[in-house]
């Protein structure tokens, strides 16, 4: 799934790059190589963001079920 999302984003950026080229708008930093490099960053960033979210959720118990479970564990002396 991560690669699918990255392919969608980079596909859009490639289409944007080609469109800008046809209307003669050029940016030195916006090349096919920079788009491909950005894809690598996206593929690495998606699992990183997901991991940070799960860590946050586990530590701060953002749901009611998690808060109840934390209280039960405290009462049983397991946490």
C-alpha cells in the first residue's frame, strides 16, 4: 500500500512536470530525478508516520477503550 500511495503522488508530480514543460514553465529543481527521489522519501515516510502514530496512541491511550484497559491494568498491578 505504501508504494501505491507513493506511485500515485509521483505520478501526479510527473504529470505536473510534463504539463509545466508544455507551457514552457521550468524550475531547475523540479526534474524527473527530483520526483523519483521524492518517491523514495514518501515510501520511507509513510511507515515512519504510522509508527509514530501507533507509539503515540499506545502511550497516551487516545481511545476510551485504551483508557479503560490502562485503568484495569493499574488496578491489577500489571502496569
